[in-house]
C-alpha cells in the first residue's frame, strides 16, 4: 500500500533540527562546524525511519527568517545542502527514499537549485520513505501565499481540504498538505518556529534537550515510542478504556479529568510538555 504521494503509508514525522550552533560553540568551533555535524546526523535517521513506521520525514533545514543571519552562515548552510544531496542521492535511490524540497526557491544559488532539482528527479521513484527538506521555508508565508491564490470557487468546492491543496502547492510540497503526526524538536527549545503550522494542527509534540548533532537513532526511537503511548483524540472525547484507566488510577470515575474545555486543554498541555 502506498500513500497519496506514492510512498509507503506510515507516520509523518517532522523535525526541527535545532542546536547546531550551540554544539559548535560548546566545543570552541565555528558555527559552520556545527551545521556540518548536524548534516552528518541526518543519514542514520533516514535509514532507520522506515523500520520505525515512518513513511514521511520532514526536516527543517533553513527558515526564511534565518536569511537575516550573517551571509557567511547562510551560504555555508546552502552549500551543505548541495553537498548532502549530491553525496547521498545514490543512498536514497538504494533505500527507496524519495527526496523533495519545500519552501521558496527564488533565492537559491544556481548550483543549489540544480542539486535540488537533480535529487528530486533522480529519487522520484522512491516508495519506501518520502524525505522532505524544508529550505528557505516559512509556514506563515506559505499560508499567506495560499490565501492569495485561494479563490471563491475553490473555497466552495473544497473547504479546508481545498485550501490545504493550495497551501501545499505554494511551497512546492505537492498536491496535498499532509498532516503531521509527530513533531520533534531537538536542542531544548519548546516552540514551533513557523514550521508546518497548518499541518501540525493535531500533531503530538516531543521536545528533546539533545543538541541536533548528537541526536541519533535512539533519540528518534524514543520520540516515536512516546508518540505511540499517547491517545490522539482530534477534539473527540477520550475512549472508554482510557477513561476507566484514568478513574482506576485516581480513585474516581475520571469525569473530573475529562469534562469541560479547560480540563481537556489542561490534559493536552500536560501531554505536550515532554
């Protein structure tokens, strides 16, 4: 069975790869060394993802706001993107990984754009894992651009789904905005940083104190294991089994823990604060 993008059905995991600069500074190294170490951490996770039930992996490599950083750092990140794509395209083909890049492309240097398009074309037949790399990406910008293109005819025909299609196309992400199941952020910060805001509407959030260059397969396994412990309700009431389990643990019937919007939000917030 394959998903709507041709890849295997599985979890959509999005990752904010944070902590490269702090990793380098702690070792007395330039920030670009941290970005290089962070790039090296990606391949083991890509190889391991399918065995963890992940069918789509979206990595946040460079935000549009990062463009305000020193040009030397931005250029170094873009150069790493080109190097990574050129060096790993054969691995991706062998592993059945389809690579696509989401975000703006009008500010890419020519050689980076060529590497992106070459990797996308060469891995287009991948069916095991869809690896999406967000470069020069802003979720707010994507939503604004989609709103500009979202005319009344689409609104009447498609509603949320129709808008989601326009939103996805606005950032070169294909014909559908795929909801995120699990969002992982390394580096100890606990915020979304303008990443996949629409797609993360019901995502489970896992925050890791591990700086990205040190984030490995075991960390990803632990994040997925934490995800699988949680009950995803999508605005519905808890299942009967979970209510009974809660009541048994607390010595009540669990009603106080689930009734009312404040209690529900409190429960969700507690789950998110990992």
